[in-house]
C-alpha cells in the first residue's frame, strides 16, 4: 500500500435467510435478510495512472463496461469529484457470478473504498453507502463492513453479531439471474415480517429462503446440491442462488463433510465473519486520510 497503488480484498456474503414481504409500486421487493461475510474473497488492485481514464483488466468475464459494477463504481466517483489522475483496476475473481454470494456488489464496494482513498475524495463511510446504494441494494452492507439485519429493499441495515460458524458452500454449475427470480409470479411475496430476535433462534423456521423453491424448480442442479448438503444439517440457498450452504461448529467437521460430497461437485469451506476482511483495512485508510 502506497500513495499510488492499493490491493484490497472483496469478500463474499451469505444470506442466512431471505424473506420477501411484498412488492412495492416501483417494482422493488420489500425483504428481510441476515447478511454475514465469509473469508472467501476476490482481490482488486488499484494503481493510479497519469491519464484520466478508467482501465479495467483481469477477470472481467466479458461484461461490458456499462454493466460492470467495478467500472460503474469508479465512474460514480469520477463524476462527483474533479480527479487529476486515472486508475488501472485489476480484478482477480474467485466468487462465482450468479451464485448469490454478492461478488459484483462486493467488488463495487471495494472499488468505492479504494478509490475514495487513492483519489482523496474524502467521503465518509455513510456517504459511500449512499453512493453505493445507487449501484445496487447490497453494496452498502459491504461498505459498512459489519454483519447486518437488512430490511426495506436491503438497504436499511442494523449491525448484528450472529455466531461465526464454518460453512461448506456448494457451487452448482448454473448461474441464476436475480431479475428472473424476482419477476417470477410464483415467488412467495407475503411472508410476515419478523423482529430481529427470532432470527437468532438457532435453526428456527425463520431460517428459510423464499426464493429457494422457485430456483430449485427452474434449476434442478440447485436442488441436487441441497440434497447432498441436507444430510449434514439445515442446508439453505443464499440470495437468489445458485450457491447453497450448511454450517458446522468446526473447520474439521466441515472438512469431513466436504470429503463425503461427490468429487464433481464444486465447493469450498469458509469461516463466517461478522466483520468484513476489508473492515480493518478500511479503518486504517480512514485514519491515514485524516
């Protein structure tokens, strides 16, 4: 880390449950969910350039700049501040696209945090969250950096401290479109709202995902993955899928379960984290900016 370059992690998240409470007139959905980070991260390297342009390289997966959240996040800051330098951003991906792990939103959040420092924009964390919300409802939770109970369209965040277990996460060989799932007329949209407390009652009925049944009908690979994990506990899907997960008290238990899965099933083990891997680094950046 220096005045001209910076490498930052971009962590994945899990939705420990996801309730859809209704659909608003503007088409967005009212929801309740519990976000927790995991230590499974993309990496973004930022390097200042002398020409005022945004250059993006690495695992961009062929996404056009107009749709790429990293590029759009950089553009958001560039349009708000008079910046004399450009930026070269190199993205190294491990978080799958269309997996419900929040990779795109996390990348956008890390980009806002990194460029806020390198371009000396001076935005507070709260201000970055407001900018991030324009890019996607999940971006603010990655900027805030704390496990959170989320309401509204996912932007009303209350910091929480659920237990931090080990997770075995399976990556079905499909990509799920969030827009496709939320537009499906069969989606449950009338789950009653609950208070924060019941969400922490172990494996209570509150721990469910209203999108899971729809996704499993559309993508049998997701149901197959759940079938493999359900023998170990309360397996659930994260977000709108496709990834599914189950929790364990220890890394050893998670590793033993992983060895029992079919060898052709892509999966990984990760630690649940109530503070993002980026959180401490962000604090240091905020201090050096003062």
